[in-house]
C-alpha cells in the first residue's frame, strides 16, 4: 500500500507541473484539418516532431504559434 501512495504522490507532483491551459487545449480539440503532403514531407514532419518529443499536431501548432508571433512582431502587434 505504501508503494501505491508513493506512486500517487509522484504522479501528483508531476501533474502539478503541467500548466492547466495544456489540459484545456488537449480536451477542447474536436476539429480536424486535412491537407495533402508528399510521403517525404510527412516523414520529415514526423521526424522533426519526434526530435522535439512532440506529437505531429503539437509540433505543427507550435510552428503556427511561432509564425503568428513573428507576424505580430513584424506588423507592430496588429495580428
């Protein structure tokens, strides 16, 4: 029983470090976007995502956030 409690505490400590907005984003994903890429592009995207320890979705959304931030910066914050 003590082992289960330690395991739970470890999980609790780990989960406490995850920002709440991460859970909200993950639970709210109900829409899909489909687009065509070559098999080579698909493999490249998957390798890149894996190299960062991300899913393909999280990798592409991260790139989207970076692109928006860069566009906002270059436009003086109007995006």
